């Protein structure tokens, strides 16, 4: 089984391509399956770096771009580290929160922002726009990934293979990779004890960031003002229960994704008006069963091409059943009302099981990541499947040919090249 580190590295050059079917980020508590431990607002382990372990002395640069190491910024006090884009920063509300805390706990907790994924010059420009920071800022020393000589969609499979290797070698040196062997979202917040041990981390800056940061600050052992304390204090027992539950879930056998030749299981969803929609309603047609979610960026990126395909082949009785999975009814309704005019040939529906174990995408089809499309022939068998999407690909068009749809030879040839390019990027 591939490690998370290898998986993330494999996906780096493919983004946006595929998103895990459940958004996995240390954020606010979310609905969980019956009996599952409640997710805490932060996570104790950062990839292979476990909570309580000493952080490695990773490489950095000063704000001016001079070589440095993490040890150069240590002063024997607890630290809160932030990793964000050097050019855009973490956002004004985030900076305001950090400024207030850095001033309130001067001499007790050190705050260090690390600008990454952009040049030292970009960081300098951001600092010029934020002259009154109460915390120190460093550069990741890595900078911006050097642009390739040509766009990826113009590369041959051989060129893509070389470019993928170059991208992986570059991102291996990112700060979060040096720490835990993973690429974290930005902004990332990491709490470190006075003796340099990992206390936990969180990502993003949403309504529950205060809860996450409050808990991380508490774990440094520094007495907090009442206004800075979290509403819910996460205990070590809760963390252990959550980590154990996640490990058990990861180790549990998963349903294998259905392969071509299998009968497509029937299931029931509901459309925007609450009417029942069944896969079997479209028996006799070629169905593109598209599992998606409103939070899934790659899903939304793929939709314009899927609409183009639906319009082009509807005279051959092709229909797109866009089945929203792992998402709430409210999110589904809001998104479809705002966007359905752009996708007139989609049948939008929502799985009432939402994130539960009974959702059709996981239980019946074995889907572990979206966007995931199954092409179902007129007899109700899976003829082909398409995982993920990259702009310009025509893999979906070619997959329809496996269900008897007439597709132009030049499109089939382009799809074969697209497959070779994907293989080159693995």
C-alpha cells in the first residue's frame, strides 16, 4: 500500500485531478458515522511526524533570502508556526489574529510565519504591504517552482515524465515535506513545545480557526486569557480515540471499485425538487454516472467538458446523471440553483446518505475519490470508467465508445495520447 507521502507526491503534478471523497482536513467537528470518534479541531500527527516527537531542524531562509535553519529562530519558548503563500500571505483576518496574540504573549510564545511557494522578492513585497507585524517572518528557501519550457498540455508523454520527476524533486524540499513527508494546505498552523516537540497542527482559516488555535495554545502550557481559550478543550483521551478510530477505518477492508463488465447497481437519490431519481429510470440509454460534490474543486473543473460531451452525444441517447455524494442537501440545493443553467443536459440529484457509510458511491460502487464517472451501457452494465479530469482531456468521449456510442476517430486517437500522458505522470 502506498504511503500518504507517496500519494501526495503522485498527485502534485496532476492537480486539479482528483479529490478524496471526504474532505480530510483538521477543521471543525463534522458529522460522522454512528459510533465514530468526533474529529478534533486540530490533528496531533503531521504525516510521519507523530505528536510529541521532536521537529527536525529543517532548512529555511531569512526574510531577506539568506540561508537559515529552524534552529536559528528558536529561543527556548513554545512556538506557533505558520506556513502560507509568500506572495499573498494568509489573509488579513489571520494576520490580525496573529498580531493580537503575538503582542499579548510576548516573551511567552514565539510566532513565526513562513512564506513559501513564491520567491523571496514576493515575500518582500508582501512584508512591505504589512509593515506592522508583531511576529517574525521567514522564507521557505525553496521559492517558486520554475516554469517549464512549454505548457503541460503541449508536452509529449516523455516530456511529461521528465517534468513530473522535476516537480517531485522540487517539492520534496517544501517545509511540510521536511517535517512530516506531506504537502499541507495553506495556511497551515503548527504548535511546537518549548523543547521542540510537535503539539498538533491545523489548516485553513475558517470560523473554527479560533477553536483550533486556542487548543494548540493551551497545549503549549502557557496560561491563556479567557478570551483566547477555546470553548471546547480537546483532551488527550479524545485525541487517542480519534487517532485509533481513523487507524481502524483505514485498516478496514474497502469495497473494490466496480470494473467494466459489472452490472451497475441501482440506487435512489432525489433531485432539486425532492423527486425520486433512480439509475434504472434511464435503462435503454447510455448513462454517464458522475459522482461529484460541491466542495470538490476537480469535480467542478470537469463539468464544462462533461456538459459539452452530453450535448454532443445526446442524439445517441447519452444522459449525464450527476449524483452528488458526501455532501449536504443544503450545499447541493444552493449550488445547483446557482449553476444548473450552465449544465442543461445534466440530471442533478443528491444522495440522502450524504457522508454516511450507506452512500451509493462508496457502498455500491467502491468509489474512494471524486470526480469519478462510470459509463453504463443500454443494458445496465458498466462499459468503462473515468477517474479524475485534466483540462483538455477527451477520455470521457472515448469511454462512451465502449458503450456503443459513435465517436470520431480523431477523438479516440487524442484519448489514447491522453492515457499515455497520465501514465507518464504517475
